[in-house]
């Protein structure tokens, strides 16, 4: 049960490979995930994301040379309706990104003729913004994960 998200990604990826991408020799599998290189938070969440990250790495490695790219995309702290129920606008200001930011990054990733260079990697949405010049709805390029690493003492 803990790995339901990773398991469903796995099954979906295999079905897409078998019936769509494999026969045409190209495709892009994108899994939303989270970086797991920080002190653990809620254990079931951390374990499920670690499994998804490993799936991206392993599938990316196994599919090398097939024309199918596998990438994990890690959004930052999302400003959604649920978040607004639990936090004030002031708490979220400057620290969050909308789901549109990640979507714009994924669209840019899908349009990259050299997308294969990212296969097997976990990319932060802020990295996608830097690579492809996408912005959030307000025109900013939030760098939540980079700022989080700095707050945690990482580089």
C-alpha cells in the first residue's frame, strides 16, 4: 500500500512502453516526485517518493538507446486550494509555486529535441524553468528546492 503511487507509475509505464512507445521507438515518461535527500519527513510519503525516484533511474537506464526518455519532475511547495485552507496568503507568498509552473516545465521538456539527455534524472521544476525559460503565472521563476537546500546547509 505504501508504494501504490510508485507501483501505478510502474504499471502505467510498462503498458505505455508495450503498446505505444516501444513500437514507435520514441516517447517520454514523466513521473511527478519529490527529492528525498533531506531529513525524512512523513515515512510513507518519503518511501513512496524514493521508490518513484528509483523507478525513474532504473527505467531510464534500461531504456537507454530505445528512444524512450524517463524523467522525474519535482515541484516545490505548491500553492493549491488545499494549501490555502491551511496557510495564509502571507505564509505562502514568495515560497510557493502554482501547478501551472510544473506543467509549463513539462511541456517545455516534451518539446525538447534533446530530451534524452535528461533520461533517468530527477529534475526540479526550478531547473526546468532555468533550462527552458518558463515562468509561473505571475512571471516569476520560483526556485523552491534550491532555496530549501541552502536553508538545510546544502550546496
